[in-house]
C-alpha cells in the first residue's frame, strides 16, 4: 500500500445530547433551581451526610432517603488556581479563576466549585465560604454561581 494515497482529515465532533437525571439528582437540582436550597442525603446507619446527594451510601450500602437542607456556608478544603485556557467550551470561565473543594456545614463530603470575590493571595485551606446563587437559575450546579469568603458580600 502506498501511504501517499491514503487521505486523512483531522476533525473534532461536538455532539448535542440530553442527560436524564435520576430521582435523587433531579430532586437536588429542582430544589436548587426553584428554591435556592442545597439538599443533601443523610445515612441513618453510618451517620454520614452526602452533598452532592447519592444513594446508596458508599460506606455501608444502605439506601438513603433522609433529605436534609444544608446551610450555604462551608469550609474550603483545597483549591487550585487556573490560569491556562485549554477549552473555551469546557471551562466554566475564561482564566484566570479559582476552583475549590468545599465542604458545606453539615456535610461529610465536598463539592468542587468556582471561587469568586477572592484574590489569589486570599486563597487558603480552612477559609470559611458561602454560596452565591444566580438570580436566574436553570437547574444546574452553576445555579450556585460561585463560593466567596464568608461575609464578603455584606
Ligand atoms: Zn451509610
């Protein structure tokens, strides 16, 4: 076979799709969208609270049914500062921006989300933060626009 006779074209596909959330994730996003409430699932057997909510419990495999509303405040467990543009379609913002791992008060798990109203120098593990909700919410995790240092919005 002559290599010069094989024609190759480089390309990239973008495929539109719908993602059907299950019962638990739907309840979480509907409460976030319609009421601005952050809901978690609590395990009655091992007493862990999961946010984002999941079931069954990954520790003891009990089915989780006990919903709890969490405060929009929490603690920054870890963070990273993104200053590199790798995808205009996949990145939530144009760099630079900060991402954090936030454990809301009352939860045993953490959520990765955007950090805002904060300088790079202010970022530190253990920082107390609060959720800032979008006014027009549509049922996605970005209905929480970002987390900012607690009390910074007052
Ligand atoms: Zn459990």
